[in-house]
């Protein structure tokens, strides 16, 4: 049995975005301050680097649960970037010999020294039955090397040369599996990726360490015919077993489209289940957390000199700039104003009955129907004038007051200045919320949204930037059942 090719392609598109997340950031020039310290996600240094920075790990571990028979096959694809140093050489006009230079211009194109990266993959397939008997360890070795690229003028004369070199890498993929106790006999699968490289010269800086690192390391794990369980929102019967899984440096999410259940992406970047690249995206911008439209427009405003330096920095940036320079207006328009996750109106719902009303206009209209369309029953008066107070203005509804409203939590009155413990619920998709569990916070406001739901705006007590965040109106938001009162309220 094989993995669905379309599902795998869907997952690889997301994995590619992770692979190059932060590879280079706007304005994409090596002289930019933000590009002086690169590669922050999924970096596995050689073990010896711990003497320089004990916080940089040499291994990552993924543990997840799935349901599958013993004759199923576990397929693991580990992917990462390997650093390669690019040196520019020019031809000396006096001797005609090549020598290292900082930059070289050939027929109007600039070439500079830089640390590029190349993609690497390692894969292993092993039956579940074999894993239940003993662990599987796959050792891999990538030898050091060097490649040369001649730079020729239009006349054919040698103008210079690019020398790309890379260090040796050694790693191990360790796979372990065991059945979980209980009636469902789910399989706990562990994938551990270790960098075991031994540099010939001990690294002294982070740049030295990166030459022997696995960068942006992540894994695609597939079990054809199996069913992975969500680690973010597991079924109740598996919640305890999921809580016992240990994930270090990565977080496994269900991959592929929503109907895919036999594929997991273990990512160093926190994702939700079934992540996908926005359909409006015209290509990689090396910052998947940014809004494509904003980043595209900002890139198009770069001066010719800035674009020339960006092109000289990295060939992938040069390709991106070529794509953006030729981007038709309709593609930019396509990025603008995309709306997702709209809730459908319940079957049989009548406008003005149970659907929320925003600014006097009903938002539960049937798809394609507009107020005034013939044949559509729109009870109640048609609102044609702009309201005197916008619906989003707090003054539009005097029945709510964030500063004085309260809500009862476990029979305790919670209002502004109440102290609570944060207890993020399991329905949240952001794994960073785990760091908030049990921490004390102060309630800043009790808020009501347009759907009638209540939210508590809170500030962590131990946040050193609390005053700054409060002045900017930036808070954390919780439902009432996600906090535990510490005092009887005010």
C-alpha cells in the first residue's frame, strides 16, 4: 500500500515553506541587520557545540500515536538544509590568476560571498512488526566537498569563479514503536533525529557550528492504511496517552488535506492540524508567517540598487524578485481581502431570526443572495442609511461595558482587576499556550463579541512588559471556562 501522491504533495508544499522559513528576510540583503543571524528553526548542532551554547540541541524527538495493524509500513522522510559557503574569485589583471574577492561584477551582474544552503533528504521504511521486536537505527553520512562555477563575460573570457564548499555531516535516525496499554492498542511511535558529526576543528562561533548542523530539520511520517491521532485535539480515550508523549524541538501535526489521516508532519515551527499554503500565495517569500500582499508590495518598493544587492546575495532571492517583477495585477488583487473560515448559516435559518446582525445588515444570507434580490424573502426593514455609530464602536451598545462588566466563573464574580490562573483549553490549536498553564494573570476587561460570546482580556502577572502591553491595548484572551479565579472578585 502506498501513500496518496496528492496528499504527499500537499504536505510537501507546507514542508518546503518550513524548510526555508527565515532563510532570508525582507529586504533580502546580506547587509541587512536581521540577516546577520540566520537559521533559527530546527537547528541541530554537532554535539561538540554544547561547549559554546548548551541551549543549542543536537537532537530532536517526535512521539505520536496512531492506529494500525502490525503488518503496516512506517515510512519516514527526514529533510533539512546543509550550509555551503560561497566564495567569489576574480581574475587578476596583472597575473591572470584567480584570487578571492569580496564582490565581482560580470556584465552588470554582481556576485558576492555568502553562506547558501542546499536541501538534503534521508528516508527509511520499516514494518511495524519489526519495530515491535527491536528499534531501527539508520546512520547516514554526507561527505565534505567542493564545486566550482566559472563566471564568463559575454565575450567568453573567464572573469571569475564561484567556489562552493560544504563540511561533512553525520546523523542517526532512531525509530521506536510500542503498543499502548488499553482496549484500543494504539501504537506509540518515536522518531529521534540526532546530529553525531565530529568537526575536524572545534567550532568557536555559531557560524562555525552551522557548517556542521542539520538546519530546519523536520520529518514527514506516513503509515499507509493507518490513522494518526491528533496531538493537538486527541479523542478522549487517547488523551492520557497523548499527554505522555515527549516531543523535543518538534511538534507533530496531521498533514495533507482534511481527509488525510495516514500522514504526519513533525515541524520545528508550531502549526495546526492539516496546515496548508494559502491558495493566493504566488510563491515563497521565506516568511510563511507574513501576509503575502504586504510583503510583496514592500519588496516591489525596493530601489534598483537594493534589488541588485539582494540578487547578489542569493540565487533563490533573485528568482523571487524575477517572479515579483513580472507579477500581474490580478495576482496582487487575488491576495487582497481573502476571507476564510466563514460559518455557514444553519439549514432553514431565516434572516433576522437566529443569525447575528452586524450594522443592521444580516450576515446569514444564502450564498450569492443579496438584499433586494427577487425571490428572496428579507423580513424586516431594509437598512440603507449608515448608522450614526459604527457597530464596532463601544458607544454603539451601551448595554456592555468592558471596564465594569463581570462574569461568574465557578460561582465567583470575575471582573476587571480580578486575579485568575490561566488554564488554556484543549480546543486551542497553538501549542505555545502550554506555557501559560497555571500562570497567574490580572483581568483587564470583560468583553462581549458580536456573537454574544464572553471573553476575558488578561495580562500575565510576571510579564516584564505588562505596562507596555497594557498601554498598547495588547492582552491575552480566554473564555471564562479557561481561567480559575484566585479571589472573590470585586
